[in-house]
């Protein structure tokens, strides 16, 4: 199922690339599309637990890690396209952007925060870290999502409505989970019992 | 010829292919016919062009397809494709332009009447967007100074202010307050009187399509694209620097002058380079978009970091 999900954005982008749907500035379109999918899938990842809790559909938890990983793959492609094509590997421009342009700083930090999460997304890593540590590390998805939304908000020139919608969703999802701040793992362990916990398997 | 009534459906067979168009320009150039017009429109033959040539970069015309499908015209939506999608029925006629302020011939003009005393000229200009992309566009238009001279401003007129149509019925982007509608822009009188400044009515010898700001728009090639206000309904001759839309929106990001300047970055991105639409590799942005020879003297002694 997750495999199919992974193909949806790729099919969408691939189809448009093949049929001219990316417009006359395909590079810009690719940067935007990959960024949009990364952020959207990140929000979907965050939504899994609240939706599971409200609907009682526990099997939903199975898609959480795969969707998170796919989100990271799009975030990484977003960055690679920016570095390789938009900036043409001009290191001085890239560094200047990351250091001096707040929206790019925010985007870069988002990617940095997501990297260890993607790297520890295998069952093996969960086992090695132990469920408690793993969950504490993966709490980073919240600051990552907030910074991702900020990245989007700061890049918009005039129409801030779409990024504000994302901000509202992320904040709402965050509020829904405030009763279990994951770094204080005692409560989290209890509420997240439906999480696959290979550390105990 | 360029203002055609009821000519919304031009068969594609009548559209000059680019290659033919370019050959014709060369042909005209060789003949020496209309040499003045072409010479005036040859900012591409200026020093900046030579500079870009030496870097192995050319200033080829951007295809019509790109010019008409990648637009910032927030009156029809904020995505680049929105204007092409939503401005299909927006043709700009009938159209009248209100001329007011410190000017002898203040009146509301029927546009075709106003334009009937002028002959459109051909101008190939680089267009540099503040977002760091660019195009090369063959405009047809009338030098703004010819129109200004005809209208006879008084000595109190220090600036010219322009206003875009405000009509949320036709312009769906105006139904949301994304910008402070109506869109307003302005030039200092010497900028408005500069021979490069154009009131455009056509592109590639076709009347402007809805997405390009018909029936008449400004083109100021040494300034960022947002200065080139579209679908003008009002021209005011004023004493004080007029308010301008993007400056109202974000004064720290968009100044009144908005001259293309690779040295002064937008707070959120570098202005040192640009990507020509249709190309992959970014190219350096020249000062005043390559028109420095013609316009730099307008700003001598001004601190362009402060008056960005």
C-alpha cells in the first residue's frame, strides 16, 4: 500500500513532465511540486496517529513510517534540484542563501531534521535504538513540520492563504497530541501502544 | 493595425513563425527601412549584449508560447499559469483611459481614438522579473514620451502615476485581497520621458492577450517587471511620488525605483543572477538589465542601495 502511495506523486509529476504539464519553466515547477509533496506527506504522517485515534482504525499506523520516508525523499529531491539546477552547483550562492535568506535557512534545517528520522526508519534501527529512544528522536518531526510550513510561508510573495492553511493543520495536529509530549516518554509509551514496537519483539 | 476590433480569433496560419519573424527583421534591417525604430529598439545591440555574447550567451527571443503562459498578473491569480487560464475572455475593448492631474488635455479618452495619432514601433527588450527569471520580448508599442508630449503636462507634473483596471467580475484574482487593489505604479517624469519607456499594445505583432495586460501596458526594460503595469485605465500627472502597489505591500522588499540591480539583493533571494525562461543554467544579471548606457545618467548621484 505504501509502495502505491509512493508512486502517486511520482506518477503525477512524471505524467505532467511527459505531457508538458510542467509548463514553460519545468525547473521551477519541479522545485515547487517536490516541495509541495514533501510538506503534504509530512502533514499526512503527522495526521496518522490522531486520525487513528479518532476512527479507531489501528491498521493505519502501518503507513506512518513509509509515508514519512517518502516525504523525506521528496524533500531531498527538492533540495537536490535547487542545488543542481536552480543554483547550478554555485556553492557560494548556496551558502549565502542558507545563511542569509530566512526561508531557505528554514527549509534547510527542516531537511537536516528529517535526515536522521529517515535514516532510522528501518525496523532494524527501531530495534537497535529501542522504542523509547526512537520515539524521542522521532518527536523531531514536529519542529520539522513547523519549520517546513515556515519555509513555505516565508517564500510566498503575496497570497499567504495556502501556507496558512498548512500552518493551521500542523498546529491543530500538534494540539491534539499535546497531552502526550513524546520526549517525556512515560505517557507516550502508554498512548502509543499501537505503534509497532520491534524493540520488544 | 495593431488595435483590431473583433479579431479575437486569429487562425494560427496567420501567426508569423518565429524563424520567419526573425528573418523579416533582418531583412528590414538590411533594407534600412524603419532603421530608426529598430535602432531605438536595439538595446540588444548595446554593450550588455556584447558582454553576454562574449560569455557565449545570447539574447534570443523567448517563444510566444512562453511569453503567454508564464505570467505574473495577480488580477487573474497568483500562479504563473493562472493568467493564461483565466484571462481568455479579457480582451480590453472597448477601453477608455482617464487622463488627469497636472495636464492640459485632461480627459477620458477612448483608447483607439487616443492611439490613432501614433504609429506603433517595434522594440525587442529584455524583461527581468524581480523573482530572478527573465525573457526577451518583441513588443509593439508607442514611446510613452510621445503620448505625454501629446497630452501636454504642466510644469507641476513631476511624476506619472498609472492604474490598472479594477473589475473583480472580469478579474477573478481581485476577489481576494491578495494585493491592495487596484494595482498602481508610477515613474518619475524623466523616467517616463525616456525614449526606452514604452506603452505596449502588442507582442510578436499580435494584440496583447488577456494574460499580458491588454489593451495597453507599460514596459520599462531597465526596471523589474512589476513596474510595467498592465491594462492601464488611468494616467495621472502628479507632483509627489505616487504610491506603488508592491511598495505598499512590502516596502522593505520593493522600492519605488525598482531598477534592475545585481548588487542589491531582494531580502529573500539574490539578484546577481537570473534564469532565462527556457534555459537551465542561470546567467549573470547586468546592471540596469543591460540598459545602463542609456539610463544610468538618470540616477547619477543617487544611492541605489537606499533608493532600490
